[in-house]
C-alpha cells in the first residue's frame, strides 16, 4: 500500500476505535447512575383501642378575682405589699392617712355622750311628771310631752351610737387588707395619691390561680357528637366530673397535671354558634397564668378496633383530599387516598382506605414519589423513630445542602 494512502486512513481507524470503546462503556456507566433504594421509616397499621379525644381552644382565668378598692377618702401613706407576690387573706396592703377618720370617730363619741346626757334629763322629767299627773297637779298634755321627749332622747342615743360604729368602721378601712388569698399584681396607686373621693378607687388586683380555670369554646356540632357518644355508650355515664382533661400550652407542650371538666354552658352564643366549657387544673407551681392561650383535650371515651396512623403520615392534596403513602409491590411507593376521622393527640383515626397489615410511610415525603423504590425500616406504631429523626428521618431543606457539602469519610477511616 502506498505510504500516503496509509497516512490518510489512520485518523479514520482511530475514530472508529474510540467510538467502539465508548459504546462498550455506556452500559456500565448507566448501571452506576441507578439510584439506590431510599431508606424510609414505616409503621404497620393494625386495629387497636384508641382514646376518643376532643381538642378545644380556650384561655386560662383565675378561679377567684378581687379588685382591692379604697372604701374611705384619704391620702395613701404607704404600700405594704410586694408587687407580684402571693398574699394571704386579711394581709395589710395599703395604709391611708387615718387622722381625718380618727377625728370623725372622736366627734361621734362626743355626740353619743351628748345624746346620753339628754336622755338622762328626759328620763328624769318623765319620772317627776308621772306622780303629778296622777294627782292632777299637771295636765295630761304636759305629761305626754315629757314621755315624747324621752322617746326622742332614746332614739337620738341609738342614732349617735350607729354613727359611732360607722366612724369606727371607716377608721378600720384606712388599713386596706386583702379580701382573698392569691397573687397580687402591680399597685394602681402610689404613696401620696388621693383615693376614695366620691368613688371606690381601684388600688390593686388579686387573683387566685391555684387551682385555675380553662375556659374552652365548643361548637354545637361537637356537642351533638358528644351527646351521641354518650347515648352510644362510648362515654362515661358517671357525669361530667368523671371526664379527665389535658392542657396543651401555646408552645405545644402538654401540662404535667391533669384537670377535670366542671360544666358545659347551657346557652349558645348567637354570634359564634359556640358554648363555653370550663375545666379546672391544679397549678401548684404557678406556671399557668390568667389570660394565657391554651388548648384542652377532653378524653371522652375509647374507640375500639380502629385503624390509626401517626399524625405526620397523613398528607393532603391542594384540593384538601387526605392520603397516605404506603409500601406497594417490590417496595415501591403507592399513593393511597383515605378518609380521616377524629384526630387524637398524636394520631389520626382512619375511617376508610387502609386495612390491617398495610405499611405506611411516616417520613421522607419530600424525597419519595409514587413509584419510587424504597428500603422500608419498621418502627413502632407511634412513629417515634420517624418523628425523632432516627432510622432514615427526613432532612429539612436547610440541613440537606449543608450535609451534602461535607466531605464523606473514606472506607479506610
């Protein structure tokens, strides 16, 4: 073969060789790109007995509340209590200048003595006239006037004694005491303030917060459901006081002490269509304060042989339809529409769509789709592992990029 012809064919042969090598390597590279199954936490559903709970919104209020007011006019001399402290009943709170009240008391005492002196005089006149009228030495009219003066003098003494009691009471009101036991707030008046002029001036507020009330609002529909449950025998028939109540704070934590249901309202608010339900909770540590927002869980009974799933397992479409992701054939993800019933503290009661033995996903919802191959990792029925982040817990969008940027350890390490 001529040398120049061989030199022209060499680039063509090299190109064909590279193409064949690329074709041989293509299947291998595609095999390496196949994603491994995603580890996902699942729970196997089964019939169980679950508490039937109604969760209602409400606010806390004091069981007793007393507004301390000035009952007599005067100048505030001293504030005795510490603001925000606990006070006992009859504990001294304020001192009002007693000088004007002491003067009024002394004047009332003097008026009593004057009235008593006039009574003695009227009584002596009546005694002198009594034998004279019998001897006809004086007229009957003169004696009747003496008797009338005696009765008026007796009434004047009683009147002045009543005014003396009033003056002594007013003097006692100069020492302002706590009407009830509880926690007192800030002082509404300061030393030197003029109080009680024409009206009872507010001076402080005392609230008794142990125990404390939780005032809940319940719709009429929920009330009817509760009544139906009572008639069906799912609730206790021992009365409302037998129903335990749990309190959920605004931060989502459950209060350590359990309360009791006191009563339900007997009238419906025409504006909201709701009634008030009141529960009582012990508050020994004074953790609960009046005005705090909270939610009450009323344990109404027990639902028997129902299918439940952890609360985080239930998802909803933009249209509001509820569904869960279950493990299908070959460990693939399947979208299963469901009908969710009542919500328990950490679970949903499923009325239809699931059966015993179904395995439901409880995490990795943003990383899997229907049809995705997964590696199921069984956890307890409560879904604690999925919720706490163990066994393939989902990563937040903020955590995922940070973890992907970290260098992975080599097998040797």
